[in-house]
């Protein structure tokens, strides 16, 4: 980390902007530089700016008591430790800025800034702000102040405290690293060396030990919750459970019998209801079928009248077309009349447009003279308006000047009166508050004494509270020591009792042979496995043989079905050519008949004239000129035959497809069954081989007798295993008892050791607290004496200002009382200054008032002259505008001329449009007359066609009445039209509905017969003895048995659950003991590690590791100390019981005597601290390489020779590439350093910063 530039504005005595650039000459090439200047000039403020920009705090503000407060603007106060106190008094804003190289090698700019509200000196202090930017692109890092502080600390790699120990050694803080406590020294060394891993290891070891302790406690607690039943209680539980199980089986037998009887009654009632329901459905279906006769007659009629649909459609088409033509004819008459009227109206509009054009041209010629006169007046008015505008502007300016001068006169008179009044008030206030004059004259001195008194009073209160706390701690420590000794004595007595219990448990465990029990259990487990495998193999063999028999039967059925399908397919293929040929012949005959009966052929035959040649064949003889009804009958017969042949062909194709599908399905199924049989045969062979290989197969009886034999063998093995389990459980209980006794003995021994150490520690703590109590009492006496001395210095001036009781008032609230006196002093000073300023301002205000009166008088004359000239110009302009308004009502000449031209153009365009419209009207009249003639001719043709169509329809109705007397009569065209209105979809729907009624009737009849048969079969299955024939009685008896079973089953379930839970507790307790033992071993291992290096804050292992870092640092420091002060040598205090980072000094002139670092004089402490600082600079790791060092004061305590040695050490440090800056008043030292930063006072409490040589 390296500092590149320090800049700021308005910080303490450094008013305005200042900047120190270490990358510019002469500082860029100088590794050592001095910061020079008189006392109080602001040298330390430069280092304050460095700390403010990086951390928002400074070392000398941290040294102050946090209880003090300073008055600020608006009656507010600011804490003495607030960094905003560095804002210069009388400034509205300020900042501190530092450019530096971070530990990542990147350049950054950190900035701290503060301002007052509204950027006014009298405004309240606002919260400070901090920012960080990456250079040179000025990319912001961190959005808020807190985020920016964290980013800066991360880039530097040091906290504020570590920064002030290794980079900046401030006033009164030079020896801080030498005399700091061990923990803070360890943290700094850890940061400088980048070895935070040791702290993390220490924390993790401590946390892991706590986790393992918690795990042991959890397991022990779980074990206490899973204790099994005693052996006697378990035996009673098993006996009761067996009795309840037998009772439950008996109840289940009675329940099954009653349930079977109840089901028979329920089924009988269900079948009776089904039969009655079927009878009802059959009667309903018959009623529906009978009611549908009228619908069947209507459907047959609808099918028959479909032949008349083309005749009705043709008649309707002709009627519609005739109505359409008649409507067009009627509309054409009206259109003709309208066309004639349009021609007449168009001619009249042409005449009107001609007259309008003549009128517009005459008006344009008459307006020419007046247009010329209007143009002349417009030119004159434009000239006069410009001159009038200038005069009006001059008039307004004169009036504004008059108002301004009169306002200035009023303001001057007001300020003069206000200043005279303020001067009188200030003089009166000073006379009334004369007692504050002495307090205000030397307020800085009294303010400093007040701060000292407040600090002394706060220290006194702190000491009083500390003394009370020390007394309470001493009493508590005495009680703790006594309780610890009593607990130790009780633990000693407990150990003897636990030793006796441990020996008794060991003797009980010796009565068991665990190895023999395990061998017997393994033998029984092997026998049980063999029996289980044999049972499974026997079942598998039986199942496989049954499955093989079923597959063989299905194979036979599938082969038979395939043979049948093959025969049927061959027959269908053989019949297919004959059926196809018959269908083809029928279709050819039908095609010939259709050609003979085609509509075009019939039309040509009807048009033939006897004797005239035929237009098709040319023959003059026409034997078939008229159609024969027999030809149509033949045609219908052929069409029916074609439909029958086509149906036969389709049925043959369907039969072929069905048989082919059957053949394919049979083939696939045969292949599948063959694969299954092969696989099953292989499985059967494997099962048979496995059965013969099982040792039990030689003992087992034949297949029909194996099941009882297997059950007997398994029962014997289970009984033997239960006996082994009982003995092993007893052995485990004895083992558990022995281990529990052993653990209790070890825990009691460890507790005795812990209590012995606790008693010793309590006694030591009591001695320490008694010594601390005496020290605090002596310190309280010293602080009281210091407070009395300060109050004695304040007493003379405050007796006059505040009276005899001022000390009592001050003690009630020192800060508030001091602020009140500060306000009084400030008020006196303010009023004195104001009185002097007010008297000086009176003369200037009187002269300004006289000058303002003269200016106002001159402005009044100029305004009157301008007003008169503007009025004359306005009158003349008004006359000209009135004359112009009489012409064309004041309208613009161009507008009038354009309007006249538009009127002429519009009239010409209108005339042309009217002439074109007259021509179009004449053409429309001609087209309408032609259309009317064509419509009249078409109506005659349609009337003839309609008469022919009506005659053909009448013939069809007569034919229907003669041949279809069994159907509904059709007597008129309207009735026929109503029937034809029913569409094909409706007829198909009705036909399907009638078919459904027939199917429902057939189905209902079938269902009734089936249900009668079912009921008869069920009645035949009734019990022959007739017991329990009443269904209600059976249901009541079953309900009673179910209630009895519920009670028995609930008891059985409860007993099963108790037994299962006890079994589970027995197994779990055994496993948990082993788990607890394993966890205790893990806990002990981590406990030893935590005792060695573990701590909650990580300091134990960190301090241990940093001992080696400190030894290296002391090696560097002693090499520098050998030049600075050969007499002394720094060493680390070696503590064999715990890691130590404490320092001591060996005095080599006194035979190597050991001295405390606190016993060194001021000059000696400075030299030793300087050696440590130089050693820290040499020790910097790669992660935090410190390349800048700033030292504030301390060299004044050195003699001339020692100062020279210190300078040589600083020169050696800069030769290593580091930049070192020192603040000192020693002239000899500043003369030896070429590069200097000069801080010179400029007057008024401000200073300027410059860089030179």
C-alpha cells in the first residue's frame, strides 16, 4: 500500500484548497521528507486529512473523551470525538482526498466530505460522506458510506487501528504498538503477514468441539427415552397378547358365517328387485312400440313423396324468377320517371350557373377603384404605427425608471431607520449584560478549563462506578470460591460409591459367553435360510408346472382356430371372380338403360316431328318418339340388381379381410406361446436343479405332504432363535450396565479434576479483585483532587458572571451549563461587533439616501415629456385607421381581391359541372327505356314454362292417389310442399329412433327371461335346514359380533404395539450404546485439540502462530535498535503454559537485566518504538506491503548523537524503496532533510501548504 497524493479544503487551520502530490518533484524522487511549520500551523492536520479520506476518523479525535460536546450553529452541539469538528469554523463545506495504490496494485481515490445545510456557514452540520473511485476511469466502488468504507479497508488490507500502528504513527501514539495488549498486537501481525488461517482454524476447532459435545448430549438424552420393559412385564404382555389373539380368531369365524348369511339375503332381495325392474321395462317398451305406428306411416309417406321433389323445385324456381322480373319491371317504371325529371332539372341548373358567372364578373370590375384607395391608406398607417411604437417604448422606459428610483429612495430611508434602531438596541443590550464582559474576553481559556473539568468529573463518575463494580465482583468471587471448594469435597465422596458399582457390573458380565451364543445363532439363522429357500423353490415348481399345462391347452385351441380361418379364406377367394363378373355385367346393363332414359335423350325425342329427319341419326321414321313406362320399370329392376351384386362383392371382401386378420393373429399368438413355453421349460429345469441342490430336499416328504412339514420345521427354528435372543439380550444388559458404571466413574473423576481447578481459579480471581479494588480507590482520590484544582481556576470569573452557587449548577449538567456560558460569551462578543458595524454603517446610509432623492426627481421630469409625445402620435394614427375601416370594413386588400377572383372561378366551374350532369341524365333515360322492353318479353316466356310445370305436378299427384292408398293422402301442392320440407337428416333420425324402439323391446324381453333364471338359481342355493331365514335377525347378530370384534381387535392392536415398541427399544438401546461410545471417542479427540488451539475468537492459535511472526519482527527491530540504542534489546516474554505476545526489554548495560517496556523513559520509548516501526516496514508481507510511513513528533526527546543515529535509520529505510515522512520541530533534523512540506500561518487562524527544498 502506497500513498500517492493528499488534498483537501477547509480542514482546521488549512483554509481553502491544499494538495501534496508525492508523484511530483521534489517529493517523487525523495524517499525521506519533512513536514515543517510552527506549532499550531496545521502539520498534523495533513495526517488527519489522510486518515479522514481513508477511514473517516483520526487518531487524536479517538484520544478524546466521548462525553464532551462542543456548541455549533443553531444551538446544536457536536461530540468532541466527531470527525466533523475538523471542518474549519466559518466554512460551509470541506473535504479530504487521498490517491493511493491498493494491495492489488490498482490506483484508487478515497474522499471524505462534509457540509452545512443549505451550504451556509450558519447551517447545521450534515452527515459526512465517503466515496471510493478506481483510477483513472473514476469508476465508483460502493454505493453508500458504509459500503465505501468496507471497500477502502479491503483495498488497503488494514483496519484503522492497524493503519495507525504500521503506516501512521500519530502524536502521543508512537509507542502504541510497543505498549498495546497482546490480542491487538496479534491481530496486526496476522494482517501484515496474511496468516488469518490460524484464527480460522482456532475458531473451527472450538466450534467443532462444541458440536461433538452437543451430539453426545443428544445421544444420551435419546437413550434415556428408550428404556425397554422389565423381563417379568414383557412375559405378562406376551401372555395377554396370545390370549387376545385366540379370542380374536374365534370372533372372526362367527363374523364370517354371519356375513355369508347376510350376503345371501341381500343378493336374494337384489335379484327380486331386478326381476320387477325388468318386467316394468318390458311393459314400457311395448307401450312405446304401439304408440309409434302413426310415426311409421308418416315415415313411409315421406319416403314415397321424394320422387316429386324435382317437380316442386322447378315450379318454385319459375315462380320466383317471374316475381323477380315483375319487381324489376315495376321498379323500371319509377326509374324512367325519375330519369326524365333529372333531365329537366339539369337544364334549369345550367341556366342558373350562367347567370351567376355574369354577376361575379360585374362585381370584380366595380371594386377596382376602392381597392386602390385602400392600398394608399394601408401604407400611411404602417408608417405612423412604427413611429408610435417607438414613442410608447420611450414612455414605458421613463415610467419604469421613475418607479425604480422611487423604490431605491424608499429602501434607503428604511435601511437608515432600521440601522438607527439596531444601534440603539445593541447599546442597551451591552449595558444590561455588562457582567459577561470578562467571561467573553478570555472565553477560549475558560472553555478549555471547562472541558478539563468535564473530563475530570466524568473520570470521577467512572471511577465511582468501577469501585462499586469491583466491590460487587469481590463479594461474588468470595462466594464462588467457597462454593467451588464445597463442590470438590462432594465429588471426592461420590467417586468411592461409583467404583463399587463398576466392580459389581463387571462381575455380572463375566457370567455370559457371547461367542458361544453368536455361534448358535449363526447355525439357526443358516437353518432358517435353507428352509425358506426350500419353501420358495417348492412353490415355484408347482406354479411353473401349472403354467406349462395352461400354455399347452392354449396352443391347441389357437392351432384349431387358425385351421378354420384358412379354410374360410380359401372359399372366399374362390367365389370372388364369379361375384365380380356378375356385378360388372349388371353395371353395364344399368349404364345402357340410363343412357336410354337420360333427360337430354327424352327431350330430343319429344321434339321430333313425324316426317322430318332426326337431327342425330337423320332418319325420317321415329318409332320411339314417345317414352314407354315399361322402359322405366326395366331401369329400376337393373338398378336393384346392381346394388345386390355390389353388396355381395363387398361381403366377400370383408370375409377375406376378417379371415386374413384371424390368420395373422393366430400366427403371432402361436409364436408368442412357443417362446413362452421354451422359456418356462428352461425355468422349470433350473428350479428342479435348485431344489435337488438344496440340503432340505433330501429330508422333505413327497410334494403333497411338504407344507405341514415345512411349517413344523420353521416353528422349531423360531423357538430356538427366541431362546437365543433372550440370552443375548440379558448379556447386552449386563454389558450396558458395566459400561454405564465405567462411564459414570470416569465422568466423576473428570468432574473432580475440573472442580479442583475451578477452586484454584476462584481463589486466584478473588486475590486479583481485591488488588483491583484498592487501585480504583486510590485513582478516585487523585481524580477528585484534579477536579477541585480546575474548579478553583474557574471560580474568580464565574462568581461575577453566575453567582456563588455556580459549581452546584455546573455539576447537575456540565455540558448544558458550559454550553449556556458559551452562548452568553458568544452573545456578548456578537453584540459588541454588531454595535461597531452599525455605527460605521450610519454615515454611508445617510449619503445614499440623499443621492436617491435627486435621482427620483430627474426621472419624474423625463417621464412626463415622454407621455405627452406618445399621446399626440396616438391621435393621428387613430384618424387614419378610422378612414381605412370605412373601406371594405377594414379587411385586407389582398383578401378582398382574392375573394372576387375565387367567385368568378367558382361560377365558371359550376357552369361546366351543370352542363356535364345534363348530358349524363339524358343517357340514363335511354338505358331505362331499353331495360323495360326486355323485362316485358321475359315475363311472357316464364308464364308459359310455369303452366307446363304445374301440369306435370298434377299428373304426379293423380298417379300417387291411384297407387298408394295404404299411405297418407296427398291432395294438394301445399300438402306436398309440407311433406317435402322434412329433410333427409330428419327422416334418417326418425328411422333410427323407430329402430331403437324395436331393439329396446327385444332387449327388454331378453333381460326379463335372464333375470328370472338368475333368481331361480339363487333360490335353489338356499340352506336346506332353513336356519337364520330372517335377514334382519342376521344383520342384528352380525352387528353384535362386529362390536365385540372391535373391542377385542382394539385390545389386540394395543398389545401388539406395546410389544413392537418394546422390541424396537431393545434393539435401539443396544445400537445407541455403541453409537454413544463412538461419539464420546470423537468428542475426546476434538476436546484435546480445542484445549490446545481452540477459542471462540480465534486468538489462542493465532497468538501461538504469531509468536513466530513476532520473533521475526523482533529480529528486524533489534537490528535497527542495535544502531539506534545499542544498550537495549527487545525480547518476547516466554510463557510455557500459554502462547504469549508480550514484550520486554533487556538492558545490556546492566548485565542483561529484564525491564518492562513501561519503565522506559520518553526518549528510550521513542527509540524502541521507532525500531519496531522500521521492523514492521521490513516485515510487510506480499498481501499488505506498506510502502509509506508517517511519523508525527517524538524526535524532540533525543539528544544530538541519538538524533543522528535515528536519521541514519530513516535513510536506510528510504533506501529500501519506502517513502517516509516526519513531523518535527527539531531544526537540526529538518535541515538534514532536503524535501520539505511547509505549513505556514497566513493570519486569521489559517495556514497555507507548499512543497519545496
